[in-house]
């Protein structure tokens, strides 16, 4: 009886679990070679490709905001990191070049997050506008930088082979999995075990009430964007190593998958509800569905259509089911 009650509570708290199980069963039964060793390893790596940046995006989404620039961080960090490793004076010492490049790539993500955060909390620019502007700037910069320093090419190659280990090349496929897991656990710990995490939920639920309660609303929002940028920088390191080159268009098609994973996973589009567990489940669902449909030869526009329907469905669930819970939580805070 307790087991059944616990199962019902789990499904209620994480309805995405049912969709993940259904997606797995569908793929196993209907998709040829889904359970092959090659495809299972590929699935794990695809989860890594999406999980880190989706965790960063979750911080911002918990405030009912968006960060369009996270995909530009991927491209900008990728080409600058590749330049440091392949074409700068540090290229003669690969180990040092890799260390410097990784630090710079993460720092670029932090820079984007800082600019976005300050634009929102200090200049009071809507997050939609601020991050769209930095997204355009970052995307244009990546293309310009690559064309200038690599004879108008779209990528910068010649990276040290040791760097490819971070992307899981050959027998090192566990490396990006471990990195992604550490980043996920740190984000989960921040949200669930720290004062900052409690502030994130309070600000996302009702910023006015949070401010009256003494919570530093502006500081909390700033760090949400900063974390989103840092996580995008880490993801850029993994993807650049996976592709074995700095690519000016890296991540240009990822935004829909990021939003799908976070929203379908169960983080509220209205803010204040959700978390990293939901994002992990959402990432698994999106990756499994995309992988299965690709193996079945489904056209890309049909995949986008299905993702759009699922996002709309998840938003409706959020509105009709979680909205009463949100209102109840707001009343408790106001009391």
C-alpha cells in the first residue's frame, strides 16, 4: 500500500516519468538498433550535449525568464577556445593551451551571464530583449572571429588530441558523462540545499513578496543569469571537444531542444516550480524521442512539430494543474 501511494506521489510530482517510460518502450519495440551498444553510447553522449546547458537554463526559467544568448555562448566560446589551442602562441604547449582555453571558454559564459544579469537588474531591460541582443552579438562575433582568423572558414581545426578526451572520444566516453553528472549534482545542490536555492524559488513565485520578506531579489536574479552563462560555457567545452573543432555555428539549432527539455520536464513556464530532476528527465525524454525518430527516418520538420505540441501540452498542464498550487504558495508567502 505504501509502495502504491509512493508511486502515485512520484507520478504526481514528476509526470514526465510516465512519458520517459513510454518513450523507452516505444523505442525498444518499434525502432531497429535502438538497443545497440553504439546507439546507447550515442544516447548517453547526446544527453551530455544537452543536460549541462539545460541545467543552466533552468535557473533562469525558475524566474519565468528566458536566456536566448546561451546558444551564442556555445559558438563564441568554441571559436575563441579553438583559436587559443590551435593558432595562438600557446599552441606549442598543448597542455597549457587546453587549460587556458577551458578557463577562457567558461569565463566567456560568465561574461555573457554578467552582461545579461546587469542588463535585467540594473538597467531594467526585459530579459527577452537583453538576451536576444547578446544572442545576436555573440552569434555575429563567432562568425566574424572565425572568418578573420581562419581565412573565412566556418570552423577552426587543428586542436590538440588530448582535448578530445573531454568530448568522450574513443574509450573516453565516460568523461563527458562524469562532467555532466557533476554539473547536474552541483546545480541540484544549489537549488535544494542552499539559501540561494530557496531564494530562487521565492523570487520565481512572487518577487514582490520575496522583496518584502527581505530576500535580495536583484542579486538572486543576477546570479541566475550568471549561472546560466557559466553552464553554457562548460557545455561549449564539451561540444567543442566532441566536434574536435571550434565551430562558429555551434548550438545554433539547440535552443528548441533546451526549452523543450526544461518545460516538458516540468519546470513551470510561470516560474517558481520545477528543478534539476525535472530537467534531467526532460532531457532524457527529448533525447530519446529525437534519437528514435531519427533512426526511423522521420523528417526534421515533423520532429519540430511534435516538440512544439509537447511544449504546448506541458504549458497547459502547468497552467491548469500547477497554477492553483502556485496561488496557494503565494498566499502562504503573503501570510
